[in-house]
């Protein structure tokens, strides 16, 4: 019977394309001293456990675990051998494509299976994939509309018609969509002056649209006219840096499936057209955007990316995750100068291809068709889900009969061809629970879902015999042929009474019902159950109990003067005394021989530094000033002095009711932080002094003199101004005079002429000058 069970490993084939294998271990499993069935199963895929009750009458308990062949030789018949078999069970297999005759056509078979593996074992099964003959195709055209693409925009005005004509020969279910992108509309990617925001192309004397991040313009549709109409209405925009915001657009096109209109059963192609590199990851930190991209859809009512100025660009890892999650194939149509960059990106994105775009996009139709045919001609398996702890390998059985070990893809596949892959799964160890993952051809919606369980628990544990008579008349339960003893009993059949609890903690032996502790090179082991020792306590700076205590049963007993878990804290306050003799300068408390400052702003070894604290003696200042100024300080200064329990007296011990030059000091006693403080306050500078008469007289005289001089200067200045005005007025009147000096009626000449009547000479006259 056991032979038949062993042979079932090769004979049980739940699926025609499934085969099983296991690793044969050399040696015997009994060498590992397994004490339970579960431990035995985890030793290797060829280890089995004998559940025969009397097996240990002739062999030790660890010999219950051995290979099935060895257990047979020891007399354990097959029905008592616990040997879980690695197996596979197909849960769903509806065939491939149209031949399946099902409403829901699948191009992957089988669709669901369950695997059960022993740790260290391998299992090989086969998956078949058929290339669809008339597969629905969705193409979303995502175009860079920066200013450098203006000639490309003119070239693709009839792209929809030409592309539809070409695709009609390959599929009858073809739809087109359109979206555009430029850049994040923030510094330093654009200029933010009012004029530049309205027209980013004004520097080249051209009218273009304001910069935008991403716009979804046309959902996937079979109407080619709508596509051509949308293309004809597009205008370019501009930005000032070379890379564009294309990855933002790819992310939104991938995750906004409802807006884009992706079909679940279609081949989803995202054609990315640009002549520049793309920003990604943390590039947006240059503009102050630090919130990571969360991979969510943020299209507003106008179908624009609303978070373009708030979220970072997505990373390549995020793009890969979302493209794979939504089963979207990416076609990079980029100019030759950007080919190397996008080939590097495509190497990290499953199913992505790169085509070289002409400078004016005149070859875009050829590029799309070439990339589509390339994708359709290749079937590549991808593994999705949690495969930690598993080792998965592939062997490709391609349509032309080629067998390629270690490969999971086939090329040159035509519509209707079927390819197969042998998948080998190896389990390294036990799993905490069922592990689920799937195998899916890139670009396909269909996948093979796999649920894997590790066989690390024996079935015999499910049916224990409680209080079994085999176990010394009910002293334990019988599980998997061995006794699980009740508390207080030990032995193969629970025949011995346990007198020493806890088996002497594993550090001693039970002798006559008492534990005899083993000697230890580290110290002394003691206690009723050998549970204590004097060397397992905490250490401080390499010394047990800090060198200031004794270790007793795992805890430090500190010497006098020391405290703490490590006995590393001194109880003395000597190390906390500040130079003035106070503990922690009155600004803290002494903890473990060190000052812990409690006053805000205090620091230093003794809390001696406190820029914000001021002098301790400044606290009662208001009380002292009240005593100096009040007529009756005992009544008026009570409130200010009682808060600190302050007592004020002069140096002779008397209450200072007035200032005295002979006694310029006041002694102040008060409490602060439960400490008694004594301060000697010098108030001589605060006492009012008698008036200085000579200085006052001198001040008055000088003031009168200065005022007189100032008044004299002002009077002189006014007189001078008046005289100048009078002179100017006289000069003006003089300039206005119309008469001459010869006609002045008041003028009389100094020369007089008269005729001498006595002088008879003819013609003679006499002239006198007076």
C-alpha cells in the first residue's frame, strides 16, 4: 500500500499538461532527531513519519522520522506512514479561444489552479497561450504639444483615417483616443510674467496657448471623424526648459481608465509622441513641489490634470506599477536624439517599445504599425503577486517546436498560434499562509491564477485521541503515534511523574524530586528549579551591575551609595554642587549624580549657564524698591514680598524706612525652588540726593545768557533784512526818474554872466565866476 502511495507521485496528473517531481535527498531523515511529525516534514520532501503506536518499543522516538523506504524496513506498514504528497489541482480550465465554446473566451489555459508543495520540493506544470485572431485594440495617442512640435501637429491631421485603414486589415474592433501634454505651469519650467503666462510664445512673435500639464481631449472611440476633428483644433504651447511633463500624462492616462475608456478585453496601446526627454521623480523639487505622486486620477471637469502644480512627477517605478496593473503597453515614438533615453526607460517597463520619429512625424503611421505588429508577434509571460520564498523557472515551447530552457517568451507568433511554457515552482521553506500569484502574458487581460500552500503540518494532528489509554491510562493525548503528556508527566508513554517543575530550567537535573544545578564557568546557578544565577544581570561599561552591586537571580542589588537598574547612579549630591555651594545652581535637581536643569534656558554641568534667567537676586528687586519708596512698607509691600517669603532689613538688621548714606545696603532673605537665598542689595544709587544749588544757579545764568544772545542775533538779522529792502526800493525809484539835471528847476549854475554898462568897448562883456 505504501508503494502505491509513493508511486502516486508520478501517476497523479490532474491536468494533461502537468507533471510533478521532487528532490531526492541523500542520507536518512532520522539523523536530524525530529521529535514530532511537523518537524519531520520540514526536514525534506522525502521525509515521512511513522504513526504506529508501539514503534518506539524497538526504536527511539527520533527514528519515527525517516524515508518511506527506511520506515518499511523498520516494520512500519504503509497505512501508518504520514507522507504528504506534493500535488497540483486545476480549479478552472475552459480551454483556449473560440474552441472553448464558452461565452467568456480565454486565451490562457488553465485559468486557475492550486499547488501543494513540501519544503524543498519542486513542481512543474504547463500553461498554454494563444495569440488572438481578432483581438480588440485601443490606441490612445498622447502627444507633446510644446512649440517644437508645431510641424508634427500639421503632419498628423489625417492620421486617424490612415491608421484606421491600416488597422482594419488586422482587427475589426479598433478605437482611437487623444490627449496632450506640455509641462507643469510653475517656475522654473515657465516664465510667470503676466504677458508670458497669457502667451508663452510672445518672445518669437507667435500666438500660442498658455502652458498646461495634461489634457484628455478625446475618449477612446471608433469614430475616426471625431479624432481628425480634435487633431485639427489643437494648438501648441511652450515652456522654457527642454524636458517635458510627459510622465505626468502617462500616469493619468493609465489610472483614469473610466475617463479614457479602456476596455477590459482589449489590447491597450499608449502611443507617447515627443521630441524631448521627460521629467521624473524628484525633478519637481526645483519648483518647490515636494508632495510625492500617489498614482491616483486627478482629472477635473474640464478633463485637465488638476494636481499638476501640487504633486511631484511620478517615478519610473510608479509608472511600471500602474502600467502593469492596468495592462497597458507603451509605445515611445521619439526623435533620434532622444532614442537612447527612452530605450533605457523601456528596458524597465514590461512590454514597452521605442520607435524613432521623424522630425515632422511623417513616419508616425509606419512607426505605430511596426510597434503593434512587433507586440502581437511576441508572447512574454510576467509574474504578478507575492513570490517571496519561491523559485520560479520557465521553459518556452514555441509554436515552431523550439524548446528554450530558462526563457519565458516566444517570438514570430502569428494570430491563432498556441505556445506553451513549462513552469517549475520550488518551495524553499514553510509559508505562514497560502501564497497567491499569477502568470499573465504581457498585454493580455487573461491570466493563470495560482494558490500555493506549503505542506508543513501532518494530517494526523487533526484527529488526536485525548486521554489515551496508551499514554499510561490517560496521562496524555495520542497524536501521530506519540503521547503528548499532560502537565506533571513525562516519558514516551507519560509513565514518569515530573517532580521538578520546568525540567530544572534546562540548567540542572532532577534527582529524587529536587533539581541539582549544573556548574557553570560563568558563575553560580541556583534556585529550587535552577532558575537563578549570579551572572545574567545587566552590565554597564562592561562591568556587571556597573561594578557597584551584586547580581542576584538576574537583578542587580546595589551597594550603599548607588542606585539604578545598572547600579551606575550615585546617591550622593557632591557632584551636583556648583561653585557657589548650591545644588545645580538652584536651577535643577540632582539625578544619578548629574544635574537635570528644570529652569527653562538653564544649561551646563551645574545648570550655571542661563542667559534668560538673570541674577537670582533680581527676583526680590520689586520688593526692595517698594521698601525704598513706600512711606509704610510693612503695609504697602506685603503683596510683592510675600510671594517669595521675603524678609528685608538693612545691614544692621533694622527695617529700612528711608535711604541712609551711612548704611547703603539692604539684606534680603527669600525662598526660591525650596532653597533659602540671602542677597545683599546696594541701594545707594537708588537713594534721592539733595539739590546742587551752584549747579542750578549756573544753569539759570547760562540759560538767560544764551537766550539773550539768540534774541540779539535774531534782532540784528531782522534789521539787516529791513535795510536791504529799503535800499532796493530806493534804487528802484531812482531808475524810474524821467527828468535830467539841466532841466531841474531847482538847479542853479555856479557861473553868472552880466553886461558891464560902463565898458564902452564894442562887443565886450564881463564874466564872473562866483
